[in-house]
């Protein structure tokens, strides 16, 4: 297991879990295979490692593939706005990072994705960990490159010059998250799926009985809403997964608005 505690092992695990997160969002199978490094316009996401691994990585995805994923996830025909893409990538990388820390060999590793930033990847990075192509059976393809340095050990390590940055990309903020943030993130919150809502007079309400029909005034194709408390955080379409009902997210509020729901 110790052989996984290096930049190459971490990057490979992140790439595989990113593919799993994309597959969960899109539905069709997604494969991840080694490829030439991603370069040129795209999106870079800083990922900081602490604990059993210490250091910083930049995960760069080519812009065309990211746009295709966003359009399919959200049912868009036009190019998505940058804030929409950034929120989508932050969510996908957060899922991937959390999944990696649950893998055998990565016990004691904490991974914190930063804010995704649009920019060019370095065509000749000073440090690198790997490159892959993420391919959906729906023909969506995006290239993924991971650059940076991580070292084994809980002590802070100074990144090599240029490590953890990509040309045109902002570096992650230096401020550390509060120590109790990890505990807060483990709090269970009730997630409610709202199919529709309507209003009834008191007379209509008291007249309800077995077999009564209530017109919800919505089309079967209308999206359902996901709520935490009274806060709507997303909309989606109802799907069936392994015989159970689920919801495929089609639109999502910003990260800040989702965090507001925790205050309710």
C-alpha cells in the first residue's frame, strides 16, 4: 500500500475516481485510460494534499471536453457560463477526492479541491504525475493531466518551483480551512425531492379521501426540485437506478448557496 503514497499513485486514483463521478452524473459508462498530456485552453483545479501525503497538484481538463460534459449534465444546447462550469468541476473533483481518501492505501490522506480556473495548461510542465483520456460511451472525450508534487509524511513539504501551478491558472489560497470543517462536512442533512406543489382550500382538503385525485398542475417532463430544509439547491429528472428511484441533476445552485442551506 505504501507504493500508492506518491504523486503518480495519487494522480492515477484521482483520474479513475473523476471518471466514476462523471459516469454517475451522465449515466452512460465512462472509461479512463492513459494518454498524452492535456495542453492548451481548459480548466485547472488545484488539489491540496495533507496528512499522510503533503503537497499540491493541478488537475487540468481540456476546455472542449469540459464544455461537452457540462452541456449534457445540465441539458444545455448553448455553451455554459464559466461560473456554471466552475461549480460543476468543483462538485466532480470533490466527489473524486472524497472517493480517493476511502481507497485502500490512502488512509490518513486529506484532499481539498480548490476553485477551478479557466486557463492554459503548461505544455512543458516542470513536474508531472500523469495524463489520461476520459471517454463516455456517448462520445464525450476530455483529456486530463495532473501536475505537481506530493511527498509521503504528515509534515508540510515545500513544493518544487512551479509545482502545483499551471500557466494562466491561479494558485490555491493560502488560508487553511477551520479545523472543525471536516466534522461539519460529515453532518447528515435531510435531502427532500419535491415533485410539485399546489394549494387547496380548506373545503377541498377536508373532502379528500382514498381515490381522490389532486391536480398538481405540472407536466411529467417538468424537473423535480431538491431541497435541504426550505432551500432549493438543485433541479433534476427522475431516473431509475438498479430498480430504485433516483434524480439526475440538471441544474445546481452555486457552492455558496448550497452552504447557506446548512444554516437552516
